[in-house]
């Protein structure tokens, strides 16, 4: 199975900060990667697919990049509603999720 | 509107089985797959498997092979996930999601809590 790692596991940031989360795959997955946001007690929400395509309705402060084995999710200016846990997911084979990155208020 | 509505919470004893339903509305059910994802308390997301609502083809996570069965009823636009031989570590919130294959899971059910306890 393809394994995903995320860094950092935990991130403390302030409103307005630029935030970057990295996801690494154990083998190449082309651009078959998605990013999700999850808030406590809620279902995950799709933010980005195909590594860099913004899902309809998602604010443009979210962006994704990368291909092969290394990917990033960037929030250009953190807003109060962005404090949540973020997961990457590989869509290449036997779908797997990364362990998550919790973004907390500094 | 496009939505997935799941069945209610379940409490089961170890060794029992559970079957969770996921009713789709607002879109053509057979045009998409359904994935099932679970989340143990305080833990991350675990993909359990996928079923094509078009032809019933399935793809299960290797660790659940032999214990999980996913089915659909196209007459009612409902997907089902049955998990057998339940153990305490199957205690989790179970989600269904509309799966656009390599374009991600864009619509999610509200989640069903399954508790396994003696």
C-alpha cells in the first residue's frame, strides 16, 4: 500500500498567517492527491483534488501544488474558520489518508 | 440538493455484525461510486473501500478483506456497508462519501457512530 506522511503534525498559527502543510507519498502518485478539512464532530470537506484543482465553493486562499511524491497545501491568509485538521489522500491505488495536521490558534 | 443521509447510531457486542445504510438524493446515483471511511475516537481517517453504483464492482481495503461487504440498491439509491465479526477497535464513526474516483470525495454523509462493547 502507498503510505502518506504529513508535516507538521500540529501547527499553531495566528489569523492572517500564511500556512503550509506538506504531504509525502511512499511512491509516486502522479497528481492523484486530494486535501480535506475536518472540524470536530463534522464530516470532512473536500478542498482540493488533482493536487492543485480547487473544489467548487472553496475560498481561493487555499491552494495546492506538487506531483510525484511531494505535495503542499497552502492557506495564504489564515481565517478564524480555518482552524481545523487537514488530511491529504492519495487517489492512485487503494486510497489512503495521511495522518492529519491540526491547525490551532496561537 | 445533493446529499447522503446515513442510518442511526448502533451499539453491538463483539462478534456481531453491523449494516449501515447511506441514502443518496439530488443526483444520478449510478453516475458515481460510494466510498466508506471510518474514524476511531480521536484518530484519523481510514478508507474502508469503494463500490461502483453503476455495476456493483467493489474494492476493499486489504485489512478489512473478508469482514466487509459493500452493496447498493439502485431502486432506492441506497448504499450499504456491512462489517462482520466486530471487535472493540471497530468502534468508530462511519462515513459514506460520493466518490468521483480520481477527483476526490465531494459529498459526505453525516456519519454513523458504531460502538462495539460487551
